[in-house]
C-alpha cells in the first residue's frame, strides 16, 4: 500500500507501517524526512500539524513530512516508543537523528530544521531577523508606554510592552497586558515565550532564595524540587545553560517526577531562551533521554 500525498502539499504524505521502509527510510537517503506522530483527539496536534504542512510546502521539497496517525499505526508508534503526541522525529540517511515531543512555535521549528541543514527551497521566503542594537530595557518600557498611550488600539505595541516589562522584572504588569491580548496575538511566538517567562517568575515569587536553594541541594542532592527551583533562578538571572543543565539533570534522574515536570521545564525554557544553538544542543540531549 503506497502512502499518498495530502492536499496540503506534494511533500506531505500519510505514512504506514507497510510502506515505511520505502516511503520514509529509503527516501531519507535523498532528502530529510520529518515524521509527525499525531492523533485526531490530540489538541496540540491541531496547531502543530498545520504548521508542519505549511513549512513543507514553503520549503518546496527540502524535506518531506510523513504523518503517522498513532491510533491507526500502532505498530509504528510502538517501534518508535511514542509515549505522547505530538512527537516529531527527523530521519536522514536512513537513520533517526533527532526529534522533540510537544508542539513548538514556528520560529523554533525553523531553527530545528536549520540546525540540520534544511533550508527553504524558495530563497525569497527565507525570513531573517535583522541584527538589533541592544537598548536599556527600562528605557524601552518608557518608550513603549508612550507609544501605547498614543495608539491604544494597536495590540502589537501592547505585546511589545509586555515583553519589555518582563525584561525589567515587572511580571504582574506584563501578565495583565498578556491576558488582554486578542486571540490572534495570544498565540504569537513572542506571546508564548512571554507566558513561559511568567511561569518561571511565578515559581520564584514566594520561593527560597538562590542561596537557600543551593544550601538545600548541598544537604540533599536528590531534592528534585530544589533542583527545579535552582534552574528557574538561573534562567531568570540569565544563566541559560546552567538552567538547562539543572532541568536535564531532573529528566535524567526521574522523567516522571511531578507529572512530567522535568520535560515541561525544559520545553518552557526552550521557549524563553534566545540562543538557538544552545536550545538545539539541549533539545537533542532531551530527545536522546526520552527516545
């Protein structure tokens, strides 16, 4: 039985166990194949799969997208040890080389592909952010507040202001702005990142200090709650790699701790950290532990 292209793109098809060898493994010898494990009942799949289809069309053959319905293809899901959906795997040269669980925003999907040398087939579509000059975050808050006052109907400015407020530590004020955003902006990559930052800020609101947390870990190195708290402290303080090390250590010790908190902490940190290379490195390490 041959896998057939969907209407979304000639580069997207439904993969089956019967055709997996020919349609995925063999084709991956010529072009990378992204395998999307999904289910009809999965909420996050409804946002991730259309994004993957969009990128497959835009990249115009630079990669293929193989969609696997885990309910229909339980043999494939079992072979890849899929424990949750969505889960995405990248196959190149007949080998599984990387992957990630959960739904990522479009920007991080592009970073994931770029890290593995996958670039859009249509160069004109390449979205490259220009380098920006570093500005004082407090000055930026003042500037954006004036801009919002001048144009109160421009919700994009309010999102910019919320992000600037988070950089100054004004989490409560930023949260009010984020809660008031319309639906189209609430799912913007930057809004998702801001929500992740708020989660770490809320965790530390009434938490012990970093020094007290370090003391707790010195007394009990197996205290995963303290390890998680130290990771949050490090992330807020700008020590991105230190935070990722703590969260990865949690995953190594007990991936199921507190209903999957280690994996969630890593994914939230990936959304917050701007260093694409660092994120890619730790995403691969997370994938190697999970799969």
